[in-house]
C-alpha cells in the first residue's frame, strides 16, 4: 500500500515588513507671529511615525531654522536639538509647543522682507523625516509701540484708550485681552487670550470700547500697533512690541438711565377706574427691571400721605396696570430702572390729573 502524505499549509502572509524607523511625522501646523523684535512659534507634536505607528519613544528632539526669501534657512542656535517630552495618547493641548525667537539686529531694521521658519523633529537616534513646511512672517522695522495705554469703566463696557500715532501711520491698533485668573469652569479655548480690533466699533484713532467683557471678571489688556504687508504673494503681519499691561474689572455698578417716553392713560369702565402706564425700554446691559411708585398730591403738588411702591419686585416689561387708583385723585407716578445688582436709576415722573 502506498502512503499518502497530506501537506497542510497556511496562506502566505506576504513579505515581512521592515522594522519601523520610528521617524516622527513632520510638523503640519507651524505658525510664526512677530511682535517687536520677537517671533513666537507654535506647533503641535505628532503622535505617530511616518509609517502610521504610534511613537514609542517618550522624547523627541526639535530644531528650528530661520531664513529670508531665497536665502538658506539657517539653524536658530537657541532652538537647536531641544528635547521635548511626549506621552502616548496625550491631548493636542498637552502636545502644544510655544517658543520665542529673539531676532538679531540685522532682521529688525529696514523695509519688510519675507522671513520663513521651519521646524524639524528627530528621534533619539538623530534620525528625521525632514523639515516642516514653512511658516511666514516678516523681517524689518516693526511699528512703534503703543504709548499711554489705559482703561476705565463705562456704562457700555471697558473703554480702552491710548496716545494716537504721531503723524500719518498705516498701522492699526490691536488689543489682546486675557484673564488675570481664568475662571475654574472655563474651557481651555475660552481661557486663551482673544484679540480685539480697535476699529471694530468705528475708526477712532485713540480709543475703543470692549462691550464683550463679562461683569466682575478681572482682565489684563495689551495694545499693539500692527501692519499687514504682502511679500511674494504672502500676506504677513508685523506687530509692535506689547504696550505696558492694563488690569481692570468691569463691575457695571452704574445706575441705569431714567426711562423715556413715560405716559399714562387713566380710564373708567364699567364702574371701575384704573391707570395704564407705559414707557420706552431702557437699553442697558444687565437690567433687572422697573420699579413703579405712586404718590397722591394736592392741587399745589404737595404730597398727601405716604408714597406707595406698586411693584414689590421689579417688573420686566416697560408697562404697568394700576387698578387701585381712585378716580378724582391727583397722582404723581414714578418709574425707575433697576440693575441686576439692585442699583436704582434716576426716576421718570408724570402727574395724572382728575
């Protein structure tokens, strides 16, 4: 009897993959922002290698180069082979990197010139996937810093003011607002500084109102003169150095204005007498409502008895119906707006004659 040999095999898994070189992916979100003689660079560390695998190493090395258009991108000595820690699975915010490059004197004088930055990541063996795409800013003279920067509370918000530029200037003024102490429940993006354009509410050369400030929150403000130029089809911004900071809190403790258009309509119907009161709404942020009071008076306008407050709690609508008024009695009515902090404004007054 002949023997039968059965060969059982598996499908071929294909050629073995070479081991990963653990090259970190190049940076894709590099930005460069110029303020005075300093450029702020921001980027986010990757989590994966060039072959799509998670980075196993807990550290990377990063280097930055800087160069003008058509010139070599030379390494920045202070930002060369800098070791950065990286944790697997960390959030984008935890992987965010912010560096400052203090420009040499040769890059801070004269007409604007396109200036580019690149960043390169290396693993701990010094191997890299190359330089990132360029982020652009400008060399050359920056606008003069803002002088005389100050702030004060107003009914409409925080008034920010500064000395206007001497002579004609193409530089706009930008304002940066940040929390002195971020609220405990603020999200990370809400706690980041925000930029305000001084021309958003008009084109005053020396002032603007921040009407978005929250009540009772301490803010820190900086002012910058800013110029935007187009160089080799790249639009870049050059900001001055920051002004001296101003810290202020908008308490909104101003009494509301008196209501306008206050009028009364007394009427008798079906044996009942009443007075309807109406007025124009007070356009005021943080308004709680209105207080209405009534005082009986004689023909000479002197008070009779005690005044009566007709609204135990402020009413929200700009109108009130008084069904308790007596026919044949002369009344003086007052209405006052009241803020959310229970600050009463000036009264509007009218007299109802029998």
